[in-house]
């Protein structure tokens, strides 16, 4: 399972425009799911700019479309 650092979480929340810590657990779970999704698709975890953008984009999409 992916380990999301506090710095990665903060950057993702900025990208998502999430201002509170109330849903940190949800955002972290979504980020970990995005990392696993990309891994399954054959994308190697690297946390460079493009990889981070892919994780943030997937996380935002799933966050916006949750039930």
C-alpha cells in the first residue's frame, strides 16, 4: 500500500482547494487508491511533477464524485 507523506497530502489539498483537515483521512485514502490505480496501469511510482499531477487529478475526480 502507498504511504502518503504529510507534504504530499498538503500539496494535494492545495490542488483540490480543500482548506480544512476534517477530511484528511478520506483524501489520504483516495490518494493511496490513485497510486494503486496508476501502479495497476503500469505507471511506476516516482512522485515527479507529472506523477503528482496524475495522483492529484484522480484524487480530485473521485473526491468530487463521491456519494
